[in-house]
C-alpha cells in the first residue's frame, strides 16, 4: 500500500520586516501589549508588486532544492491561500509556470483560511496514496498585508506575509499517518473578510475587503477545538502524547499554542514557535515553522510531528507525521 513521506521542506519570507515599534506609529498600541497578548515581535511584509505566487514560487524552489529534485519531478501542486494573485487562473498554476513544472501536471488552490496547509496536505496525501500523483509540492502562501485594515489595532498587529512548502512523495511506509479535517460554517461572523467577487465590487469600500475578527471569541473556540482535534489524532493512531516529538501548531497566538501544549502535557521546548518573528501568516504558518525547525536541526528524521490548525470558516484540522 502506497503511503507518503515528506522529502524536504522550504520557505520564503519577504525582505521587509515590520516591528511592533513601527505599528505604534500607525495605531494606538504598544510593543508590550502585542508581545504580552500574542507573542509577536515582528512580521514580514511583501514588497509592492510582490505577490502570493512570488512567495510561493520561492518557497517551492527552496523545498525542491532541499530535496535535490527538479521541477520535472513534480506532478501535483496544491497551494493553500486566502490571498490569491487573481480570481483565475489559480495561484498554483502561476507557480507551475514560474517553476517550470511540466505541462500536464495537476495544479490547483485550496481555500481553508489558516487551516489551508493542513487541508492541502490532506488532499495531496490522498492523491499520492491512491496513485493519482507520485510527487507533490504542497505550499501555503499568503499576502495578508493586502487584506488588513491598517487602522484596526485589534487585527493589523497580528498578521504577516510568507510562504512555506513541502515536497510530498510516495513511500512504502508513513510518512503521513493520518490527517483530520473539519469545518463549521455557522460561525462565519466571528472571523471573515466580508467581500468577494460574487458579492459585488460596490461592497469594496472602507474596511469591507479587510479582515474582521471578534478576537476574544475566536480565541476561546480555537483553544477548545484544537484540544479536541489533537486528542482525536492521537486516538486514531493509538498513540499518546509521549509518542509526539514536536507539536507544530498554526502560529496565531503564543497563548493558543501554549494552551494546546498544556492540554497535551507537552513542554514548550517541544513546540515549534515562530510566531514571534513571523506573526500569523495564515496558511503559510505551519510549513514555515516546519522548515525553520528542520533547517536549524531541531527536527530530525524519524521523529513524530503533530501539526494542528484553526482558522476562518471555521475550519480546523491536524496531521500526524513521521518525518
Ligand atoms: N493594542 C492595544 N490594545 C488592544 C489592541 C492592540 N493592538 N488590540 C486590542 N486591544 C484592546 C481592546 O480594544 C480591548 O480594550 P478594552 O478592554 O478597552 O475594550 C483590550 O485590548 C482587550 O481586548 P481583547 O480582544 O479582549 O484582547 P485579547 O486578550 O483577547 O487579545 C487577540 C486579542 C486578538 C490577540 C486575541 O483575542 C487572539 O489572539 N484571538 C485569536 C486570534 C486568532 O487566532 N485569529 C485567527 C485564527 S487563525
């Protein structure tokens, strides 16, 4: 039976760094408040003209380089984003063109907000396990700076831009043990960007095309939901927290990450955290964190990784992986 494994990881962050101090001059906030309430110290911001596909291409290239593979080795691109370059073609198709992945490969986007990477990983894993692809580039890429209301202190301090990628390939043993996806569209009002093509351009005024969030309520649901999904994941694999080497959470807020770690009784030393340096990069946050910890040598081959995410929709999900 075909399984999948992560062959390599890659990531990309735009050059420009925006510190909390810089935000102090934009909105009524302080470095101390942002650090204490979120754990964020800085975030990266895409340059004018630098798009989601640019970030995704760079992360994808880095992952291919790390795997020692060429674009011709890829037959599937699944790209998770809520900030695509355009309505269509998909950002995945633009990445295919920019990386020169051969014509005939499969390429499409997945929209699941901050859970996007876990959704994309699940889809690619199923393609490979059922013989629909041999080698996939799974990318999370975002330019959230373009959908932030820079006058709203409760949201603009939280997010950043970036991209992360993994090369997923067919293997004889896992690899990916299991993925668990969920959604509940009933709580849309707590977190949304209340504008889209089919709702009409006339709505795109003021803050309508920007992130809107009731942060405190989202926070509580996220903590409760993530606690449940990590339990579900371990139970599905007959594993306990002692089997987990690294928790790689979606990087929204250090307090949410710490709550999930506490629930798992996992020390923070086993939690990969990049939120301080990247902020919340939505669908990019997990592959970015994964790549950082692979490259700095913390994550070693053979170790067990628990990925979990929560985002607008609401969507949430997890993956248990032997790296
Ligand atoms: N600087 C200073 N004060 C701020 C602020 C900022 N950047 N943002 C909000 N505040 C204020 C609020 O106005 C409020 O003031 P008030 O008490 O006078 O009304 C106070 O801080 C507390 O606001 P609250 O929203 O209750 O704070 P919080 O402790 O819940 O922290 C978040 C706010 C957004 C950091 C937190 O709720 C959060 O992280 N939520 C989940 C975010 C998330 O995960 N979103 C995406 C899912 S992918």
